[in-house]
């Protein structure tokens, strides 16, 4: 009986920790409140490969996932977050954006928008996959974005073997200094983002 219990416990924990790219935005399984930020390699604007955990270690952090500097809704959100950055800093938070942009495109966003906060590259969607936010875009969206936005991101094969663009569902995570998620907001409708005043309220509640 004990062996069966241990086996079931192992299978449950394995399924909870396993991540993969969802077949569509409707099938994502985001990291939840109370869960720990995963260890995963990302790329800084200095083109350094670093573990995300090392960037947030012992620091309260607001992480936001956005699709890229080519997305007008993402650009609006970056500006809104810039407007409250000083207040977040006073609350002891650092602000960090994660997208599938290349390092060159991140540098462009920082320069064009005069950003002080950090942006990191998830060019191969490994970070968004670990957070359960990555999904395969449809063939129609893949073709349109590649043509209209001139994206160079690597395509990946879905279960059917089709080469598709991988995108992150826009999300915000408020993380305490131990790396524990205290608040999260995920919306598969990329046109809807969390109001910055609600984010400030959530940040104020994190001790």
C-alpha cells in the first residue's frame, strides 16, 4: 500500500513539474500562486546566458512576459510599467520583462522607450515554457506574423509536426525575495493587460 502511495505521489509531482509548449493558447498551464520560480536559462542584454533565479535571488521582483517589441499592446504595457517603476522600487521591487525578442531587439526597445528596468531574451521560449505560458500559434497567425512583423524567431514543431511560431501568453508575476509567486495575472487575450494600479496594489501586499 505504501509503495502505491509513493508511486502516485511521484506521478503527481512529476506531472505538476513537467512543462511543455501548449498546442494553443487555450491549453496553457501557467505557474500558480504559491509555486516557486523555476530554474531556467535566459539571455541578458549583455548577451550573457544566466539562470533566471540568479537575477531574482533575494530580490522582490515583478516579472512580466510580453510577446515582443513588435506588439503594440506590449509597447503600451511597457510604458505603463515605466510610469510606476519608481513606486515599485520604493516598495523594494525590481522590474523585469521577458519576451522572445532577440538581444538586438531588446536593446532597441530599451533605447526607443528610454527604459531603466531590465529586459531579458527568451528567444527559444524556454522560460515561457517553464512557466507554462508558451503555446504554438496557429498556422494563420504564424504566416501573418512572419510576413508582417518580419520575425526571425525559430519555428518549432507541434504534435502534428507542423512548424509554428511559439508565443508566450502575456503574464505578470509578483515574486517575493525567496522566489515564491505571491500574485499572478495571465490572460490569453493578448489585447488585455493588467491595470498598473492593480499591480501596485498587489505589490504593496507582498511583505
